C-alpha cells in the first residue's frame, strides 16, 4: 500500500503544522538533501523514522532514520543529534514524532546520537508547543527552545565522574597473577556488582591510586564515566500551618473547584474576588484535594508577586513546593525543572513560564491576578500564559482556575457567556469594609486650590492625619524619573532621544537625561542644545521629584521609593517590602510596582497622584488599565483593624473607568466598557493581530509594511471563496507606530481585527511563505497584542 508522509498524526494542531511544514520542505529540499521522502517504496520493511524540528534558524520538520540500535532510546520529546545540510554538519533537534514507514534507507540520513536519557517533553507538552507555534505564528522549534530551560538543555548542575568496575569475576581471581594489593582491590570490586569511586576504592583497599591505573592497563578493571548531580542545595523546612475555616463565600468558591476536580474533567472557574477576600486560601484548599490524589498543581502568579511571603503561604501548607521565576540561575532552574519532572513536587509556584512546568500528573492549574499584562511574553514566542494555561488544561483534561479582583474583559466575557463558571467573593475577610475612595479634581486652577507641587492640600491633610494616627501611607505615581520633560523656555525645543524619538526624562540623582525605552543617557543639559538659551525647564512629574517633595513636606518621616530605578539589584524589591512591613518605612511611593498584591494591615491611606497617566494611551485597553490600576492600588489599604481611605487625584473625575474604580464596582465598569469594545470591533469580540516592521531606513520600513499589508489584504480577499463573507476583516494602517523610532530603527505598524482568527492566521502564513522581505527589515507578528506602542 503506498503511503506518504506524514504517516501518523497525533493531533489536529500537528496536522496543520505538518501540512504547512511539508510546503516548507518542498523549498528546503532544493537547498538541503535531507528533506522528506514523498515517494512510496513498496516491497520494503517498515523502518522507524524520527520527525525532528530545530530551534532558531531552521524552518520545518525533517525526517531521519532511526538505526536499529537506537530504537529503544529514541522517543518523542528527546533531543537528537543529526547530520544536517550538504555539509552534514551535526545539529541538535527535538524529536517530535516517531513513525513507522516503508522507505529506502538510502533516501534518509540517520540519527547519530540521542542526547537525553528521559524525554524533556511529554506527548501532551509537545502537543501544547505545536499549538503555541500555530496560534502565535512562530516556529515550533522556537517554542521548544523557550519551553525547555537552557540549563536543562545543557544539563547544568550535572557533571561527569569516573567510577571503577571489575571486568573479571571473583572466580577468576585464583587464576590471575596478582600482588597482594591488586588482589585486595579486585576482591572488593567483585564482592558486589557496583562501581566504585577511585578514591574510596583506594582507601578501602589501603593502596595508592597508582595500583588502580596498573589494573586498568592489564584490563582487569575498567573506568566508566557516570553523570552525577552536583551538590543538592538544602531545602528550607517550614512550620506547617493548618487550613483556615473558610467563609461562606470562600467555601462556595472552593466547592466549585472541587466539583470539577471530582468530575475529572476540564472546566474553567473564574473567581472574581475583591481585594482581600481571601482568594489564596481558596486556591490552597483546592490544591490540598489535588495533592490527596497524588497529583500536582501549578500556580501562576505575576513575577512581582512572587515574594518570600507568597512562597511562605504555600510552603507552610505543602511539604514539596517548587519555584520557577526569572531570577533563578540556569542551574537552579534546571534543578527545579528536574525535580518537578521526577514527580516529587506537590505544588509549582511560578511566573509566566511556569505554565510549562513538566508536572507528570498535573491535576490543577491556577492563574492568580489573571488580568496582569506580565503574563504576556513580549518576545518570540509571544504567548499569553492565560491562553496557554487554558489550552494545557484542556489537553490534560484538568480544571483551570482564574482569579482577580479586576478580571480581564476577555475572561469576564467568557464567564458571561457561560464558557467559564463565575464565582464571586464580594466581601473581604472578617467583613472588613472596602476603603472609601474619593477623587480630587485637578482641573481647578492651582491657585484656587492653594496647592504647590504634586500633592494637593486635601491629600496632604490626609497624609498628615494617617501619619499622626500611626498608619502607613502608599502613594502611587506611574511615571519614573524627576522631570518627564526637558524643554527650552525660549525656543520650545524638547530634548529627545536621538535613537527613539522620545522625550528624555530628567533623573536628578545622577544629573542625567535618560531615554526610558533604550536607556540612552547624557548629562542633563544646562543650555538649550538648539538656541543655547540657559533657561532650560525641567517640567512634568516623575517619582524622583515626588520623593523630593515628600521629603520636604514631611521631614523626618522615613519614606522609600520603589520604581525600576531604585529596584535594579536582585532582592532589592523584597528588602524594600520587608522594611515597609516592619514599619521602618512610613511612606511608600512608587510606580505600579507598589499597586500589586501587597498585604500590609497597617496601611491606612492610599493616594493616587495622577490617575490619568494611562488613560490617554493609544491603546484600546487604556480605560481597562486605568480601572485596574486604581482598583488594585485602592485595595492595598483597609486590610487591618484601623480601616483605610483612598484619595485619587485626577483631571477626569467623571471618566467612567475612574467612577467605577471609586465605587469598587467591577461589573459597572465591564457593563460600560464592553459595548465600546463591541462597537469598535475589539477583543473580547474579535481577535487582533499586530504587525510591526522596523528598519534603519525609514523608507524601507514603510515600504515593507505597505507591501505586507497589501498582500494580506489581497490574500484575504482571494481566499474568500469558501469562507463566509460575513467574517470581519479590518486592517488599520500601516502607519508610523506610536513609538516611531526605537533604538535607532524606524517603526511602522498595522493591526488587523477579525472575527475569524484561524482563517486570518492561515492567510498570514501563506503571505509569509510567499513574500521575501529585504534583509535589513525586521518584522514581528504579535497575536493578541498587549503592547500597542
Ligand atoms: P486576596 O488574595 O483575595 O487579596 P488574601 O488571600 O491575601 O486575599 O487574603 C487576605 C488576608 O485574609 C490574608 O492575610 C489571609 O491570611 C486572610 N484570610 C484568608 N482567608 C481567611 C479565613 N477564612 N479566615 C481568616 N483569615 C483569612
Ligand atoms: Zn532611546
């Protein structure tokens, strides 16, 4: 029976990919002689063939013959060393499938070596990575490289050690001519069948290691290399705590998860719980059930929330908690990964990439603060951990729990439509009231308000009162630096980054002007670079200037600034929060970094210096971001017995996003914003794909963007035949990106909104394969973009 590749397919996603990669191989075959075999060969035995994909730089899937002797060790998920290209240079690739196929052995090259003892990826994880490549329009190999940590790939934390083993048995000893010492060595070695460390062996036989060398030369013993782990780090042991008695609302939320767990089916629960409503305790008690089944849970939190306090909450309840985050060294990450893969872990707590934790018996995935933008990876593969978590939960047939006080409208919409099960935690623990939130209108002229600086009189009074009563204060300003504008008072010239076309920010502590996109730095100018006038003005407010104002207003009150500038070194974030927790710091000010997840009972006042910073961004999620930021930072107060209050300074107090945040009313916000999204054809009602083209020459970038946009437009129209003409296709642009120049490169972008994401992806793929962009142009495709600059 004639057969042709691909012969066996594991899942629909790979079906699509293999079909597509076949096309690529057609092209590849003229370049390389190790393309696929399309011709069926009848009267031959079936042979094992490994399908291999490579990381960066090579597109498509390639097939290699598995030699007889490797049949036991080759399997999908392991890496293989194979000859590649005309020169047969050895290359490492991932085995993604193993098929049985009648082929002529002459037509295929053979696998040279198997690199891994155990598969790095399970069939389900391979399936997941294929899905990611498909959905986010990138190469499968790129995804695999991103999923398997570098340390695991180069087997960090392991080293080779030499051991000694006898080649003769104890019955041979009488017939050998041996010295007393040699005999003793061989007696020890033949007593039981195991390899010895040479030093230990020499000590046990009371001889020098030279004796061993001689025995090796005679052939009576041999050396063997064994891969062993370097020292294990000791794991901290925590005092175990017992479960808290849940409130009624918490119990209902937990039961919704348990119901799914017991049904052994996939399903998604969205917990919309106000700040301080005790979501974490719900997660923990659900995980206890998972652990009792002998299964593992993965808990994803934003990187910034991965504090020692968070870890402590899990470690005080579970004995074996693994952690994955970006500050681990390669060796540390490799060790956590292997520990998880061994099945010895009950709970994995980690940031975005922990969605790939190789838990062998996954039972539950939890994604806390599911609205957080840091779950989106801003480099290839540009995946969103929420969507990947959902896909993984579907593939593994396990429940997914999403939690937030301010869910993304995407998730909210799915809950409204019944796809997700919605559970609400509307009250704080111990019925603590949510703090009163009030706005301060910045539109009145300063003089009339009697205000100087960034802190209005009203807010100033609140700060003084909070401090007088022994409370702590959080002040949010979502902009770092001292002055955000450096402008000549005579000619109006604004000092900009030469590479990015962005106004430089004045950083006073280092007397420099800094670009917040590329970190370009120059000494702060004293004269206008254009007209030499010496009256240069530093205006606009950043956290550094706010800090100066606070120190001047409240002398002697210890305050601390948290932003990307002060929190550069590893561990500084934890140190700062610890000082605040202890009460050594009374006023904490900073960027959005301080708005998230902190639980400090003594914070009685939160002030938002300017709620509008995000409101006017060229981003369809600007209102959502503003609502989230204000709601989340407001949630940092009133967590103790003293209650709390929030003052929000804004130029736009009637803005619905701010009004809803003032009332802690998520549903009001969603009810207002969703119709806007619908009428503008934005998510959650459509899908968006954004394409950014950049080049050193402005013309080249614009041209490439225009060509691509036009080709996609055409391909969509041509391909229309079978597809529904009702599918929405809306292409905006191309135009200069809001960040028109970045790191010396000009940027153009366009975005496509569609109701038929799968079809659009198919169209973009076909254009991709057909259009060849000039060498100097770089193009990124961002599916479900978060960053719109
Ligand atoms: P959220 O994540 O919803 O903001 P947390 O999980 O941080 O809320 O809980 C807020 C505080 O309430 C924590 O200090 C937590 O230990 C406490 N807490 C949670 N559940 C209970 C409960 N059932 N009984 C008493 N305290 C609780
Ligand atoms: Zn710059």
